[in-house]
C-alpha cells in the first residue's frame, strides 16, 4: 500500500522551469517503480516519465525527452519531476503513480490526486 500526494504545480510562462514533487507514505515505497502521468482538458491521460525502484533506469515520453527529468529519493519517500523549457502544450494535471506491475512506472496500482501545471504563451 502506498499513498501519494503531489505538489509544486502552478502557472508559469513558456520557457520556464518547474519541479513537481510527490510525497509517498507507506513502508514499501522503495519497491515500486514510479511514474508521472498528465491529462490535459479533453485529452486522454498519457505517460510522461517513469523510474525504476532504484532510480537507475528512467523512461520518458518522446514529447518531454530532453526537457523533463524524473528522479527519486527513497530515503525521503519522494519522487520528482523536473520540468524545463516548458511549453503551452505541457499544460495538464500531472499525477504521480506507483507501479508494482512493471519496472517502468507505466502500469500503476496507485495514484495521487494530481497537481495543475499551466504554461502560458
């Protein structure tokens, strides 16, 4: 069991950076792959980034590759999404997810509530 709470969203301008944080509670956090997903209004939810249990392996959607970095700190039960060179098309609700069914964070069992990221032109 794991509970996830995202924070760090906000309104920024195109080209800005933002770091999202996900705080996890639960004794087995370090055993989960973790992922970040996003959902824009009227759009389907999409996988953004994933990270394996140790943080050694990371995975990214092509749309964010080179701009976003996922990381984790298992000692603090935290996972992060560093977002750089933000674009208006990055505007979405970003959700943190915990995944025990794959090593990529793309098949989650548990979800956070989401945090809004809005990027103005």
